[in-house]
C-alpha cells in the first residue's frame, strides 16, 4: 500500500488517459520542447508558455529566464514574467541530481495555507549559464487528478541537445558474482548515506536466484543482521499478488475479467450508480473508475474495523472524474478486489478470512512463500525488521508498528509481511509467465499477462494495468510495483527482455530514495550505462536534510499552551470515528485511528492555527482549529476531501 506524505496526506499519483494524444512544442528554436496534453490549453507569450488544465484552475508555466545568480533568483524572475502580482514565500529549496541534460536542478516549494488547498512550486533548471523554470500553480485537487499531465509536461522539459540512453536491442550482461557484488555494494553505500538501518535484497537471472540476503541490521542500535528471511511489511506490493489470485480464479472459471462486479458480489456499490454498473472485474484494480484516493478513511478509522467496511466506504465515495478518464489510486477498490476473490473461493467464510485462506492456499503455498503472512503477530516476531523514521529534529528513530495496523482491514491493497527470499519466488513467477520456481504451472500465461495490459498512462513511458506498472525505461520494458507504509518502502522489478528480476525491501522512510536509483544502478550494471545512480542518492540525502529542517521551522514544539488549552478532549467525525486530546508524559497528545503522537501548533499564512502531530515518520495529522455553530471543530484535509471533527461529549 502506498500511503500519503506529510504535507498533503495524499500522494499525487493521478493521471489522464488522453495523454497518448499529447504533442510537443517549443517556445522558439532555442527553447526546450515541452509535451502538451491534448486536452490542456496553451498560451504562449514571449519567453513564457502556459499550459492550463481543462478545469481552468491549474497552470504549468515554462519560462526561459536566461542568466541568473542562482536557482531562487531564477525562480523569482520566472514569477515576474508569469504572474508579477503573486507574492509567495519560499518554504523549501532542495537540489536534485543532474538529469535530462540539465547540469543543475532545484525544486522550490512555497508557503500555502491549508484552506487554500493549493499546489505552488517551481523547478529551476540550468544548462551552462542559462536557466529555465517550470512553475506549477493552482488547485491541489486538480493537480491530484491530473498529476500525470503535470509530470509528463514538467519532465519533458529537457536541455538542448540532450539524448537519453537507449539500451533497446542490446544484450544484457549476466549477473556474475562480480556484478552482483557491484549491486550489493551500491545498496550498502546508499543505505549508509540515507541512514537506512537495513535492506533486504534478492536478484534473479535467467530464472535462477543468484543472490538473496541483505545489508545492515533489523533495528537501529541492534546487532541482528538483515538476511534473506527477514520479514518486512511490503505494502502495495501485495496488490499484484491479489490480482494474481484473480488470475487463478479466471483460470478456474470462477469469474471473467469483463464480468460486472455486481454479478459476482451483488452488494457491491460505488458512490455513483452509473459507475457501479460500469465496473467490471478488471476495473477493480485499474484505478480508472473516477474514485479518488481516500486513505484517511482507514488511517483515522478504528483499528478493529471489519474487512467488510471496505464496501461501506466505497458506497460512500463519489467519483470525481469520468469513468475511464483518469487514473485515481484508490486502495479500497484494490482491497475489494481481493475480498471478492476470497469470497468466490470460500463463500461460507467471513470476507477477510476467506481472502487470507485463498492467498495462503492458492499463492503462498505453491510458491513456497513460507514467511509471507497477513498475521501481525507472526510478522512482528522473530526475524523481522522494525520500522524507522525521522523524528521532528531529523534523527533516525525506531518506531512502533502501531500505525501500520491500520492497513489490516484493507490488507489485499497492502497488508502483507514478506521476505527477500519469498518475494524472489514471486518475481520468478512473473518472469516465467506463470511457472513456479519448480517449473509447475500455477497460472496461465494469458491471465498472468492480462494484469500487465496497459491501461491509463501514469507518465512518460509508464502505464498502469491491474495492480502492476508497465514501464519503458532507457528503451527497456520493466514490470514493477512498489509499496509504502510508515517506516517501510520496497519495490520489485522484472526486466523481461533481460530475464532479470530484483527485490529490494527497506525498513526506514528514507529507504524510499533507494528504490528508483537501484533500478538505475541495475541497468548500469547490466548494460554498462552511465554512472548516475549514486548522484541520485546524494541528491536525496540533501533533500531529506532540507525537508527535516523545513518540517521543524514554523512549528511550536511543544505546542503553544494557550492554543492547546482551547481544544476539547474529544471530537467525532461521521464515517471516521473518535479523535481524542490527552496529556501524557507532560505533553499534549492526539489519537485518532492509527495516528498517535505529541502535538505541535502552527500559525498558518492566512492567520488560522493548526495542530500537527509530530511523532517520528512521514505520516502526520494536521488539523485546523475552528468553530461551527458555536461548537469546537478540527478540520483535516486531503487534496479532494475535507474531514470535520466536531466536539463531542466525554464518557
């Protein structure tokens, strides 16, 4: 499961299906080309080109600045050319690794108030003495829905003369012990640079596991090493396994990909009747039904919520785009897919138990994934890697796994524990197109590959299928998925043309920055590519340091006593549950569903005041203090929803 980030609590992963008709244009013969999605408008004036989303409330502006003292100065000049009356304070400046021919890349974010629900940032790019700036400015909801268009346009701005490496048609080197060691050394160096305590790693070449093991330790300050059998939470990597369950059921004749979901599960409902009737089995995991991301529905829900609550939440979620129009990543839809599959396999069992049994008997046992489980008691015992995250001062800290228990009622979307060794067996299945490591046919090639059929476009050369991403990187096809929970970040990669696969599991939030550079390093080792991966690691380390500083600035820690004194001790929100404020160890704490932690306060740019939970890790609850009809309220927001907690009577 991929969870939201600190600032918005919603990862901006939305995309549009219409990008296949995008076109490129250039401001003049010297300017970089930019991809224009065909449903976005274009306004060109002098050195400024502005793409505007169909909603009319989001711009991507590309400005040719010319020479400037530094990135911030270049961005300031770009704002003068694009929107001279805009007054935005710089919140965070972070360097990026050289890319797309740019010698320097700097991301700049600007201060906004929670109630604005705005996305305001700039990307300053330098080639020689000349700067180009890409500004993204407008509604956060639109940026969320249309983030593929945003990333495609922004990332298509490349320096003059740049040509990306293309390894298509080339033969990959074998993963010899020497080349395996190069990859292991990279992981160890990256983990040290990013302060990741432990990493599980597996490598597959031509159907054989050529390495499985790990680097580092299971717990910061401990001596127990990570090895091939160390359990990590694998989060959204579970999705591909849930779709594998559906593939097996299609083979068995229990369902069809193009069958209406309501035929299989009559009580299935979405917020729109039209969308409900249009939803086929394949749509449960395509993230293309128009339902937006709504993770707070489970993050803030009671931890003992039953699995069936997935279906209640779906029935109350309204689509925010047309069916099939946009990719919107919705974990509840993926959870429903798994539970429906489990129910078809074992119709007399409770939906959660049926899913667990189906996964165990139809997938984990045949693949000999003996250490893969949804049982927290089993996953958190023995040889398991503890989660880690940065505290409010930027120090790496061992965390409780309490937050991640929120995923249990929604586990088909991302609730499994697994190991590098077990995940290697799963990747072997993907590479062999349906054969177990012992050569037995587990699933037909047709129905395994159906999961990879390209659906909506995620970005340049990236499509989403059914719980899997299909990508083309440096001319090479890559099948993959990643996963994010608090303190756990992971990915697996299959390069079908090379016959190579990899698994990488990390036990820290900073481990997220290893995953894509690891893919780059794998390609460098296989095809003698330019050495770029470690530059990406160095840039990520600088970014984490800057983000930690920015997180601390503006917060009053501990929270302002005068502000905290105005809070009620108990709030309630329909459909979510209870939020409590209490004293613990001399500090004021908050608890709401999986969120637990001490409170800070912050005065926002518009004069409002928010409380912010400041426990370690990237997930934080921010709520604006207010009044509604004379009753105290707390309002939390993601990019497309507002959640209001109202003061409630105490027991």
